[in-house]
């Protein structure tokens, strides 16, 4: 059984980092207990099995850093699609 999600307020440093708008730096962090960035994108696209999607969604509800990272990843999705389409 999965551990219950723990919700806490972000520290001022975490809040400043998460709000900095630097998705590349945010993607480089590794927080124990957080799903990998690929899972955050996969859940948004419905690409995970229902049980895993429920776990990631529950985590997103409790983790502001992962919510911001997911938003950053989704914001660059159209750019990645355009790059893929432009490949020769």
C-alpha cells in the first residue's frame, strides 16, 4: 500500500525556485518520493495505466513542485512536436 501523501507549504526558497520560470532548472531537480518527469507528462496525456495514473495524480495534488514541472513540460510539448515534424 502506498504511503499517504504529505502536504506541506513550500519554503520561501522552494517557492522562489518553482516560480522562477526556469523549466530547465526545475526539470533537473530530484526530490525523493516524486515521480520522474516522464510520468508527469505521461499522466497528462493519458498514457499511464489507471492504477499508476491515480498514484501520480494524487502526488500532483500534494506537490507544488511537480505541478509546476508538469505545467512546464506541457508548455514545451507543442515545440517538441514542431521539431519532430521538421525532422528530415
